[in-house]
C-alpha cells in the first residue's frame, strides 16, 4: 500500500485506524513489561507514596478571647502618667479623635465657655472637649462629646462625628491627638445611660478618657458613655 493510499485510508476511516494504533500500543507495552524493560520508580519516591496523609490541627483563638486578653493587658498598663507624658509641656489640648474600628475621625474643638450656645456652636464643627476637664497630659479624665446621626442625608458631617461608638468593646483602641502627639487609650467600658442618672462620675487618678454621644436610634435623653485608659503616647 502506497503512502498516499495509507493517508487516504486514515482520513476516510479514522476509528478503524485509532483502534489499530491502540491495539499496537497495548501489545508493545505488555511485551516490554514482561521482559522487565519498564523502569522501577526511585526508592525515595516510592517511600513517599506510602506515607499516610497527616491532618494538621492548630489551636484557634476566638475574637472574644482576643478581646478579653487585650482588655486585661491594657488595664495592667495603667500606672499613672507615663514618662513621655510627664516630660511634656502642660496644657496640651485634644485636636482630633480617631477610632479606626468604627471609622471615626473627627476634629476636636476646645471652647473656653460651657454655656449651651457656645457648646452647640462648637458641635457644628466636630467633637468638643468639655471645658474644665483634664488636658491630654494631666491626671484625671478628658471628656469629649459629639453628635451621632443615622439620617440618610446629612449635610454637616459633624452631626455624624461619633457614629457607631456604641459598637466598641473593652480593649478597642481610641487615639486622641494633640498636634503631632498621639495619646492611645484602651476602652474599659461602654454604657448606655439616661440624663436622669445625673452627672458622669470622672476619675481623678491616672489618665483616662471619657467619650459621650447621644443614642440617635433611641430616646432623646439616652447617652452612650465610653470610658478608656491611657496605654501609651507616640509622636509622629
């Protein structure tokens, strides 16, 4: 049979040609196996193939457990003024509050008067440090308050300055800046109180932070009060 005739045969009768090829391949492979011509796999590869599958297990830590550990560690770090704070000029005022967990990043104003008109005007521009409370580098509690709003359209972003602060838990970090100095606090408690409960009790020892905001999704007299403890200072 000529080459041209063979090619024509393969094209016109492909399934018969494939069967012949597979039969030829099978017979050749069987013959090579019987004469021990097929090579054995390397010893190391064969040994590895016999190793059973190993299930890897690891100890996991839940988010709740991490929160508990962080809270305990942060509380243990509270020991009054840190050396970095003690060496600073007195009278530092907060200029910005950042809480990355809930997306808070707002300027802080420091009015000198505590009348309602003055405070309301300052709240239109951001959060406000209540006059007469501690400065950033002093013993006592710095009190900062701001608005919350969950209206679908809010033109003045200051009305959302403290949105979602109620979602913080013990151990979460709050950063308060005084210029280029960061005062880092760890949340201790988050409470919902009403104005009927009276004034807020403020610590006079150590350096603490108190954030206050309204509960815009609840009664108008409800306030969220977040208390936190200083855990360190950092300069940019």
